[in-house]
């Protein structure tokens, strides 16, 4: 049955056989073989539309769950905006994972409970990072600038990084109160006998509860666990202990193998944050690349810890490894290399007019955010959020400051570049780029272009990179680029 889109766009509903999203297991699966499983953002309802291009039908036999509780299709449409879900596709899944029938959809939240801190935002002691891309809702309806206060009960759906920080895709304040608290994360060494930590939150498991799917029925450090608890009116914030636990389950990271998989090779997709570059791991899922892997929105060199990627390919049910045919960068990728003043701080300036914002998710192996002094050549890899703010996922020290070796990648703003009328400028992130002094131009495939052909292609919104260039601050502009090329 097709469902009309009455609620607008979805920005974060994910589709996956990801055990950590719901922990429901294969018992939820309806009859019939499963030939596809994955993780990806739903951008609209029609059936369920994933990443604008993948449409999966919801029919009368599709089973839909919200944190393990059955819900109707109408309830999914009403409350599903921005949520993360596991979904498995039947035997009619297409070879390019663009269509098929959803057999099971299970919405899952990363954390549900009271707000325990505001700066930074924490829920049940877990850091929650929001950007303009984070969908925030109240009472199932979008609100402008949702303001949370300590003690508000919320559901948070999103992606967790290596440190357990949740990059929120959806936050809903539940004004009627939560019937159950939930927390998913990596267990840390027990603070005392019979307990363990998730982040700074201590969990005490009563003797009446046996940890399911955990070795020996015991949670060990490093286990990915899902904890459910009865709301405790005496709990305020860590160091308070959550002692009202009703269920603990160890989860397998990455894509879960459906219990009724149709074959040993499934079409699959996963979206999430990069946990490891070599080997490549996305949202806990091992991914291999091959000579034929196609990259969209970036290159293999742009993959870094914390980058948000979508991998599509074939999942080996024996090894659990996803062989990627295609890698898509889910963010609008930005790359800057230029002099910057140390320490960088929480936000800093590059190329005079670009403000770069860091967060708890920003990788800083060289200690630039809080340390160092003077000017250094700094490389920033990151993305633009919905408000066009530059969010850094990684900052690196590239040596002595050198304004003659500048790189800038981002979307074209305005383009009046037209050599025929002696106008040879366009801008990237408000920095003018001069084409008249550039040594070479290339299209998205690397083929050489003449200046006029490049200017014709570099329309507003097109991603372009200028490299090996010189930066001048008055007026702010990049000149003498060794190469200016169209990016995918």
C-alpha cells in the first residue's frame, strides 16, 4: 500500500539491519526471504524514500515497530521524522538497492531519558551534539528553536562516534513522559561489582536481570549494549546511578544478518560515521573498497574519522563484510588548507572570511584546538550544515604557514566568471577565486578544460576545488591556482 506524503521531508530516518538501532533480533521478521538490508536516511514518504533515490514499498504484511513496540503505518508517518530504524527488504530488492518491499521496519532511539546537562547537551549523561542538520521536534510537530531544560524527557535518534558522542538526527521532547528509559553505547569498566558505565553514566544491573546475548550473561568492557530501565523519579544526573534496569542486551555492531536471509550474499547499504579508516569501518560495519568502487561527493582521500558516509554494495553473510560498489559522502564536504593562528579554539578564522566551527566530534590528533601558538599551515576537513556553517570533522598541522600553498574546496556561491567579458572570478565560501591566473582546469572526471568551459560548468552550488594557490587578503581572493577542478 502506498502512503501519501502528508508530513513533508524526513531528514534522518535510517534503514538498517543494525542491531544497535533496535535490538529486536530476527524474531521480528515476517515470513518470506530477505535479500537486502542497510542503513540510510529517509528523505520522504511515498512508500519510504531513502536518500531521495531509493523507494521501498510498505504493504499490508510489513511489520513496523517503535523501539520494539508494534505501531501502525500512520503512526510511523506521524512520528518517524528524523528517526533511525532498521529495515529489511524482501526478495524483490533491486540490484542497485533502489526499490523493493520493506518486510520489517524497527525504529530505534540511541538514548531516551531526561536531559541531565545543557552545556554541553547531555541525556542520561551522554553527550548529544546538535547542528542545523539535527531535526528537533516537540509533540511530533516541528518547532523553531526547541529550547530544552534540565529534566525534560526526550528521545534522541542519531549516530554515535568512537567516543559514544551522539550526532543527533532527531530530538523529540516527550511532554507526556516516557514509559521507559533507554541507552545504547559501549560498556566501560565496572565502577563497582555488578555495574558498568556507558560514558559517565553508571548502570547497576539487579540480580533479577540477566544480560542477554552477552558472554556468560555478563557485560564486559567494550561490549556494545542496550539498556532499558524504568523511569526513576529520584534520579537527577550522574553521579546518580541508574538502578531501575529491566533489560540489558549485548548487540553486534554493524549490519545484523537477517535470520531468514535468502542467500549468503545480500544487497546492502549502511550510513553512519566513520569509526576507522584503515580498515574502513562505518557505524561498526566493516567495509572493503575495490578498484571499481565509485565515490560521490568526495574521494577516498577525504575519508576520515567522523565523516558521515553511505556505503552500498554486497554483504557477505558469512564474514559480515560489506564490499562497497559505491561510497557517498552524506555531507556537503569542505576542505581548506591555509595559514591559521594557534590555538584554534572552538571556532576560528581561515582565509579571512571563513569561520570554522569545531565540536566534540572534531578529530584533533595534533592538539591544535587547545594548544600551540603562532601561525601554522592548518588543514581542515569538514562539511556544511543546513545553515551553511562550516563544521570541522578533522584538523591537522601541515607545517609552517604558507599562503602560497592554499587549497579550498566547497560550493560555488556566485559565478560571474566569463572570459569573454573579462570577468574571471567566482567565489567559494565568500572567497573570490581568480580564473585568469590559474594554470589548469579540469572537469569532474579529471579531463582538461579550457577556462570558458570551466566557467560554464561552475554554476552556483557546484562543488569546486582550487589547489596549489596563493591567498591575498586585500581584497580577499585566491590567485595563481595550479589547478581548479569540478568536484563530484
